[in-house]
C-alpha cells in the first residue's frame, strides 16, 4: 500500500508539473498583446458592458468579503480575480480561487465574449452545473474547474468551444459518461478529468485528438470508474503523457505502444488489462511506465534495456521469462517485477533455470 501511495504521488506530481506549465504558458500567450495589471489604472480602463456583467456575477455569488474590490466606482480591470487586455480593456481572464461561500457557477460569465482563461479552483462549496451560456465563450482557450464539489455530468456542449487548448475538470465529483464531443476539440493540448466519478467507456472519438505543436497531447482520466476496452482509435494519438490508471478497463492496451511517438509517460496501473507484452514496442523516449496490477502476460521485450527509464513497474501481473539484463533495468529494483507468474533473473532473487 505504501508503495502505491508513493507511486500515485509521483504520478500526480509529474502530471501536475506538466499541466501547470501549460496553464502558465496559455495564461500569458495571446493573439493580441499580453494583458497586464497596472498598480494605478485610469478610470477609463474598463469596458462598460463587461463591468455590468461582472457586477451581475458579484450579485450571483453574494460574497462581499471576497469581492470587496468589485466596487462600481472603481475600474473593473483593477478588481480581484479579473485581468483585462491593456489595449482593448476587455476582460480576458477570470481566476476564482479560495472562495468559501456556497455558490453556483454564474451563467452571466457567458456574456464576456473576449474571455480566454477561466479558472474555478479550490472552491469546496461550488455546486450546481456548468451553464449552457458557456457556449458563447468562443474565444475561451482554458477552462479549469478543479478541487470543487461539483457533481454534475460533463455537458456535451463543451465540445462547441472550438478554441479550447486545455480542459481541466479534475478533483471534483463529476458523474456520468464522458461526452464524445470532447474528442473533436482539435486545438486541445491537455484534457485532465482525473479523480471524479465518471463511468462508461472511453469514447472512440478520443482517437481524433490531433493537436501537435511539438509538445504532444496530454490525457489524464485516472481515478474514475471507466470500464470497457481502450478504443483502438487511440492508437493514432501522438501523446506525451497518458494516465488511465485506477479504472476498470479491460482487454488490450498494446494500441498505446508505438516506437516512434513522443510518449514520455504511460500509467495504466490498477485496471484489468490483459494483453501480450512480448509483442509491444515501447516508445523510444519513454521515461515513466507503470503497468502494475493488471493481467498482462508474455515476457518483457529486450528493447527495455535501450530505454532511459526513470521508473518502471510491471509488478502484480502474469509475466514470465528472463528479465532483460542491461541498461538501467536492474537498477529499478525487485519491487518493479515482483508478484508475477514466473519472471526470473536480476533484480529478482529467482534464478532462471
């Protein structure tokens, strides 16, 4: 148990570092000049239409303590949680965090047509649903709803936000199936739905993600209740990181393994996957691999000695044969190969006959 706790922490830290980097890059990048806040702002730095919408949002949330700066006598571009573009004075970012009061996501947010970055994070009393008015946010590039008590299904209409580059809905209580429409968000670089209560199958449309800017695509569906097989269509994904761990997935996952991909981390542990590892070609650049606690059979390919593996865990499977000797395989330790059917050779104490 302690080993898996450390593994989950390492996986979470690795994924978090990657997506926080993207969050930062997306927040500062723009098709128009980068918005910044000034310590002293002229009263003119506030679009009247946006200001009216923000005051509606304030009324909806009804928390004077956290929104004391949202004063109608002050320019809205200087308000807490708000960032405007310096040239257009339109609201381009809303960043809500640490608000303790009970509230629902205000539908009025959909009336901010230039919004590009929207973040609801660390809001333990956020309830309700994601408003349909979000479909009006056609300039939105980043939507984050993270660490809340939101328990609704993921709405299908999020697939209408064609400029989304990252969608992070992790550490909530979201339920129901994953909408197939998300697979057609062609600009999406990061989809993070981990730690929810999602069920059903992974949509076939997830093989359609084709974002490629040299960084690759990142997908995290871990710690849910997803079942069924991994869609064969996902064999076409050029991903950097994929985490499907802690679900109820079955069958063949070899579709995710191709030698000439950008993949650096693959986490599939704690599922019911059953396939022949002998026939798998590992991505050349992979650094982190965890296939433990499945029903994987066959032998470990000799190719592993050519890889720069920082960690690999194949324990609790049905693997057999001699562990390839060389590279940094033996340095991974016996725990990485323990509890298999008939593996032998270093670093295991079992000698091969």
